[in-house]
């Protein structure tokens, strides 16, 4: 399998190379878009719990860890990409604060172990641009109740696609475009009801 690499932009891991598979549907978020994303999020990343869904190379979650995120969960269904990401996390010595789920996103968000890492302060969702079930999966992710009440949800999509104004209880707050990449930012509108003492949140 052929590999290329992209670099972490800033933070404790600045300059470290992230290996990325060529082809296989892996499309790392561009340098320009990554810079813009973390500039917009700013101090939100410090101490945050991050979910990188459709992770690919894991560049978003790794950049978040480099910039001070407390922990990161990565979901990637491609087995080779997932194993490569696991090796990268070990090499970068951030494995203890991260977890890779080599699984379809729709299944992973129901995985009790992943659910145990919630709530997430930042959820980044980057399905393939040609993926026809994007809105369905976005709805499933919203319904899985993974996001903190004051959390941030970022949906990466083809820049010519119009993102939905709402996804369940998430409301669109802004969309930024960088070449072919669109980044749409959502925030929870209505905090979900917390479980009563002794009950499990649903």
C-alpha cells in the first residue's frame, strides 16, 4: 500500500508527520481548512474531549491532541487506515489518551465503549464527499447523544453542497469554504434531559 504524509500544524506535536494511505477513499482535510478550523475553535480545544468520525489519517484528532485536547476518539472503517492510525498514536505517545474504533460510524456510535467516552466537546464529522447517506448518518450521530450541552459539531462537506440548517437539536451557526472544502459548524440548541440519579442516559 502506498503512503504519503501530512504534517501537524501546531502544538506539542508540531511538524510530526502523519502517514496517510493513497486512495482507499482517504481524503485528508487540507492544510488551509485545518488551519481555519482550529483558528475558529481557538481555546475550545484546550482540555477538550474530541471525536474524529470518518477519521481517515486521524489528522483532525491528532491536531487537537497536539493543541491540548484531553482525549480523542477516532472512528475509521478502513482496517488498514485504522491500524496505521493506531501505530501513529503509539509513536506519538498519545495512545493512553486516545482510542481507535475500526468500525462503520453508524455502528461505532452505538458501541458501549465509545459511548463511555462521551460527552464530547468537539465532534468532527468528515464523510466521503460522494457518500450518499451523509445526512442519514449525521442524524444518527445527533440521536446518539454524544455531544456535550455546550459542544461544537463540525461537518466537513463538498463546498458546493448546502448543509442543513438544523440536524435534530443541532443548529447551524456558520459555514466556511476553503476551495472544495466546506466546514459547517453546529451547536446543540436544547440541552438533552439528563438521566435521574441511578438511571442510565438514553
